[in-house]
């Protein structure tokens, strides 16, 4: 992974990667949680079809099911 992309906001990373074929995966905890803050790059890896971007939110808050 390019170290410059680590923890970069996902939107900014997509702009830097240009028109490359990109598949994005978002990390989410199991259960009732909501992502809070910016979506940030965790990892980027090359694949046969282009690049895979793994992203996660800055924080996750539990959602009460009451």
C-alpha cells in the first residue's frame, strides 16, 4: 500500500487514484452500529481487475434498539 494513502479520507484517496478500476469495501462491526466521522483508507491492494480499497469510519457508535 502507498503509505500516503493510509488514513486518508476515502474521497480524497479516490481522487488521487484517478480513473483506475476500484472496488471499495467498508469495515463494519457486527450488530447495530453506525459509522461516525470520515470514512478513511485502511488498506489498498492490487488485484487482477484493478485496486481494492478497504475503508472504515473514524468511530462506530452502538445504536440502541429500544
